[in-house]
């Protein structure tokens, strides 16, 4: 008698464990979760339409956020290119001025005496 009760209890616990494992699998797998909900719960058309509206709003919001982040990235890239162009232009101007000053130094040091000498 005791053995039969213990065996019955063990079988019940094992069935409960299997059910829990199955439910965990369903919870982890989204497709199985949707199938389980579809099988076990039947929504009214009003609830379905409200749910569909909520899903549509969520999608629109996600799309808007995605577009906003994309737009920010585009603007940042544009600003970065603009800064790079300005930096390059500043470098070109600096180099031109440096070369001009070096030429003036060279001219005053070496060419001016030649130009002003009476032999020429």
C-alpha cells in the first residue's frame, strides 16, 4: 500500500516536472508561445483589434526612433566631413603662409644682395 502511494506521488511529481519543462520551452520559443496562446485563449474581436492597434503603434514608434537615430548619424557624419574640410583648408593656408615666409626670408637673405649689387 505504501509503495503504491509513493509510486503514484512520484509519477505525479514527474508529470508535473515534465509539464514545467514543456512550459519553459514554450516561454523561451516565441513561435511556440504564440501557438500556445492561440490554442488556449480566444480573444474577442475588440481585444484583437485593440491589440493590433497597439502593435501598429509600437511598430510606428520603433520606426520613428530608428529614423531619428539614422538622421542623427547622418548629421554627425556631415558635421564631421565639414570639420575635416575646414581643418584641411586651414592646413593648406598655414602651409602656404609658411612657404611664403620662407621664400621672403630666402629672398631677403640671398636674392636681395644680388639684385642690388652694382655688378648686375
